[in-house]
């Protein structure tokens, strides 16, 4: 009947339909269906108030004995009308009809869900009111509600996409109300997790955490949900990192599988170290982490979950200088991951290898195609340090392609890369196979990985081997993947024995493994006066992330401060709350008998140029160990400041060493803890020696290969040509 009414309205003037039903009522005033259809015709004609009065007439004039039956008839007619109008895409009318259904049946769950669905599509402003009413309706029920679960999922999906930067209204309460009655929550959890991932990728970390926490309510022990909470918390840093300790511990409590235990201890280490929390707990977490890694290698686990630990191993570098043992662990993990990837992506690997079988062009045939792979083509140490090589490449002999796994942003360094390389700056992320295919289609000859163990994406792409020659340069360390041919180093940053524990062939450049044209320096924001330090005070400086700090190194630094009269120590940790750093340092200082009035704790600066300018206040910089400074050491040397560094065995413990050797300064190089303290004391007490070093560093700006980006580019290009000659046999 309702369908007939709709058909009649579309083929006959509405006014005539209304007149017809009005006449029917005059003739048969107790035939209640005439009131229902007249009211519907009035509503469809836009006369909503008259429609409402018409529907209420039988209830008011004829009594209430049959009111329940009448109400069912009326709502059935209205529901059929709503469905018909929806089929005709008349959504504004659908919304109007369903609003009246809600007046007659305020607790109809599916009807309210449909109204919310229409609220979103039509951008009608009573969305929150309807969600609140639905939540209240569910909460007041004494029996399990009957509702369309697919409709609920549809509404949730629209709500999570409603606003890109603000939480959708009451979605958490809505889900919480329905959770006990869902037959399955997998679809909704996946929807929420995907949304959390998207926000994490685009750096909306608070929103990412919000959606992951909602998903966790649906399944409280879901490890994937907890991971999606931990990662953005740690990306936010400061007090959020401390919050992640709770979630990392929860993750470990639930974890049963070896891979999850490895990830859990890694999360815990990141949280403890970055936020300068308990060192004892950090050591305990590290011991478990290393044990889990060793057991994994022994067990030779064959699982697709190995993909989650493609890039695991960085904390082996931060916690100890033991490459003879730790490199082997990393190499074996990489080999396991490589086997898993080869097993799961044979068609990709086979396709790439087919290209490698074709005739290999000589250097005379065409320019070598060099691809650089990184998630850091932006304002980041890697993005800055790589700039000079990429900028100075000889465009006649080399075709340069950049593959960015980072998000699209307005970051100035990223924009500079885009402007410089145009359509050869490729931006992508997941799926990884898409990026690998792009590299293969571009027929890249040498793929250079810039991120190493900082990037899951880089490791996965390297494992697929989309280019015939693959090289790691500039990242943490070698990845250990059998598919990586070379690791770029020099004669200082790795000892001669290092080849014994690297799967990659170490390619040593003749002078240094890095070369830049220097740094831009801003305006300082600190002074001796602002820090209450006298003009004749000796200022030591240390600026590193919390993950590089440990009590052993700090104790040596305190011994230096104690032995140098009138000395002061300025400390700053990136990504850590400076109060947390203060709480971490002070007990060690007190134990070494250092006057706490000698210590100054500095907050992080918003700009790198400002940080470099503030370095000028220092007389001596004290480096960290077993993970030295890298960019921070370059900045120190550029600013002409003496530095004391403890030289170790692993790559991470020799960065400062190679940089100092390349600027011609050996004063401050320590080969033991005792020498570290001796050099620190000597440089603090000997002003003349400091002045000599400052002079050398100033001169090095004109003479050192460390400050010659163009010359370094030529050396890297020579290396690439030799690699290709070795590969092609030309």
C-alpha cells in the first residue's frame, strides 16, 4: 500500500492525493488507515506539523483500546515509506520519516542507528543527541537487544572517518554499550586498528591512541591493540613515554610467543631509556631481550610473525659494546627473516631476479641508476646529512631516484628534496611490495638504504632485493640481511677485524664515511648569566637522547667535574623531560661527591639551529658510550668545541673517533675509561690546549674532507662505479 502511495505521488499531484484521503476520512471517519496514509502524504509534501496532527487524531478521538495495534500499523507504514524513499535516494525524506518513527517507537535501536547513519551523510547537527539516546536505550535494557550488526558496523565506520583531527562524538560510549551483545568484534576491531594506523602514519598520535584504546575495550588482551597504543605514546615522548611503561609491561604479561616477548622487552627498553627511568629495570629488560633474541636464533622459528622483528637489534648497540657477539645475533635474526620473506614472496623475488639475468650495461652504456631508500627525507639527522651527497651527485653520470617511506608533509627539508628531484622523488609506504616493484620497474642498479635498523620498511624492501646491488649507508649499523652486499664505512669507524662479524662486505671509503658542507647556526637562547655561571667557570656539555645515557658513562663524567675546580656541567636530553633527566643524574652525582650546584639541566630546544648556537657556551663536550654522538659530534666539531669520546669496537662506538681523525684532532680520544676521565680533566684545566684544538677545528672548515660535501660525493660515486664494475665484470 505504501509503495502504491509513493507510486501515485510520483505520477499524480500530491495535492490531489491529499484531497482524496481527506475525502475518504469524511466518508469513513473510523477507517484509521486513511489517517495513516493522509499523514504520510502530508509529510512527503513537506507539511510535517499537519502530518503529525493527522496521525494523532484516531488516538485522541477514538479512544485507546486499539492504540497498540494502530501504532504497529502506523510504524509499519512509515518504515515501508522510509525504505522506499531510501531506494529512490530521497535521503532527506528518509530522515524525516524515521524521526517520526522515533517519536512513536523511541527505543527502536535499528531506527536510531539508521537516523545516526543519515545524520552523518546529511550533516545534520543532532548527531550527538541521537548517539546519547541510543546509548541510554541500550543501557536501560534488561534483555539482550535485537539489532542489525551490519548497520552498527556501517555507522561505526562512518563515525571513525567523520573528522580527521577530532575524536568522533561518543563513539567510545557507543561501542561500550554494544560490546556485550556483539556476535563478533573482529570487523570493528580491524576498522579501529586500521584507523589508528592511519593516524599514526600521519602523526596524529593522540587520535591513534584514542582508536587503539577503544579497540582494546572490545578485546582487552589483544596484543595488536596494545602495540598500537605503545608506539604513538613513545613517538610523542616526554611523559607519554612514561605512560608507555605500563602498556609495555601489560604487553609482556600477556605475551606467550617468542616474537611478542622480544617486542615487549623492546618496548620496555625504549620507554625506560628514553624517559631516563630505572637503570636497574632497564638492565633487567635488556637481559631478557637479549635472551629472547638468542633463544629465537637457536630455535630457528619459522613463522610469518618474524616480519614484526625485521628491524629489531638497535638496543644491542645502546646497552653494550660487544659486536663480536651481538652482530652475530643480529645477522642470524636477519637470516631467519630473509627465509620467511623468500618463502612468502617468491613471485616478487623471482621477477626481480629475472631482470638481473639480462645483459648488464657497462658504465659507457648509460648513467648508473642509484636509488636511495629512507623514511627520513625530512627535517631529521639522516635527511640533513644525506642532502649534500644527493645535491652534489654528477647528473651526467648518475640518475638519482629517491624512495621515501615517510608521510607526505609540508616539512621544509622534504619540500627541498621534492623540488630538487621532482618526479624522481617517489613517496609511498605500504604495502612494501609496491615500493619494491617501483624500484625494480625503475631499473635501479644500486639501492642505498639510509635507515638500517630504524626502519621496518627498509629492511623488508632490502630482503626482497629489488635491485642487483644493495648497500647500507648512514643508518644505525648494518642490517645483517644476506641480500645487502655492502656496508659503507671508512678506516676508522670500524676496526680491521670487523669483517669477521659482518655478513655485508665492508666497503671502506678512503677518508671518511660522511661529508657535509657544514651547519646553519641560529641565535643562542642561553648565556652564562642566565645559567648563573661565572665568566671564569669551565663549562662541560652533554646533549643526547636518553637511550644513549647510562650510569657507567655518567659516573665517569662526574669524576671529571669533581676534579676540575670551578667547573659546571650542562645536560640536555632530546625527547626526555629534563626533570626526569635530573632525577636520573643526581643520585649518581651525589654518590661521586659532586656538588649538585655544578649541574644545569636544560630543556630541549625547538630548533636545531638554536641548539647549535647554544653549544657555543661549552668549553668541552663529553660524549656518550657505548653509543657515541653522530650528528651531535659533527655539530660540536663545526662549532669548534673540544670533545672527549670513549672509542670502542662497534660502529656506534666509533663515530666520534672517525670524525675527530678527519678534522685532525686526536686530543680527547680515549681508549679506556681511565683515559676518558684523564682527557676530560686535562681539557678542563688546560686552557691553552683547548685554544689549540679550537684553532685546529676552525682551520678544518677549510681543509677537512669532513666539511667537503662535493668531494665526498665524488668518493661515493667512485665506490658505486667500482661496485658496478665488480658486478658486471666490466
